[in-house]
C-alpha cells in the first residue's frame, strides 16, 4: 500500500465520520432520541425546586421557557436566580440521563460552586434536598465559597483557605 493510498483511505474514513456526525446523521438521531428524556428530567428537577416554569429544547438545544400562563420567555429574560435554577436542573438531568443510558452508576457526586450563584436560601434548601436524595449511598463533595449556606445539609465540612499561594486545611 502506498502513502497516497493510505492518505486516501484516511480521508474516506474522515468524510464518513463527518457525514455520520452531521445533524441528519447519527448525531441527529441521538439528539431526537434523548432530547425528550432530557427535557422531561429538567422539568422534573425544576418542579422539585418549586420553579413554576417549564423548559422545552429544540434539536439545537435552544430553549423555550414557558411561564405559568404559557408566556414564552428566553433565558436572558430571567433573573440570575431563575437562570441558576435552570442551569442546576440541566446539570442534574444530564447526570441522570448518563446513568440511565449507560447503565453505569457512579458513587461520587462533585458539585463545584453549584450554589454560589444568585440563588435564594429557599432554592438552596430545595437543591440540597435534591442532592441529598440523589446522593444516597454516594460520596458527595460540594465545593462552595459560601459554606455557611450549605453546612447544615452536610455531614462533614472541610474548610480550605488560601494562604499566600497555597491552600491550607
């Protein structure tokens, strides 16, 4: 086999992969299959947080948000707290979708600054209850710059401070 033949074969494989990953290829089929499940999970998490809006995603993951009276809103029209709740619901939904579809369950949940955004104390409580429910029989690590708002929900708290250029427990 010549170098030219190897390169031609490689190009043929790359073109085939590119075709499969286009919107009308395998990627589109996967999105069509999982998008309803993801949307359902996101809305279940939002409901558990007593968030009175529903989210619908299209094939490009553009969201439409429906308020109580079916008013359509965009993400940018929401407050930072409302945006945070939707983001948290999406993160938790992706995790649960991965568990459902891969038949693999991890025993570690790491939340890095998940609750450090503009979120109310009532929303922190709702999210922490969801995390506690999801993290049963798991090791859950919550990294936060606002430990006082979540310490009551945790079994142990490890405080790390930055001293100079080093972290100290």
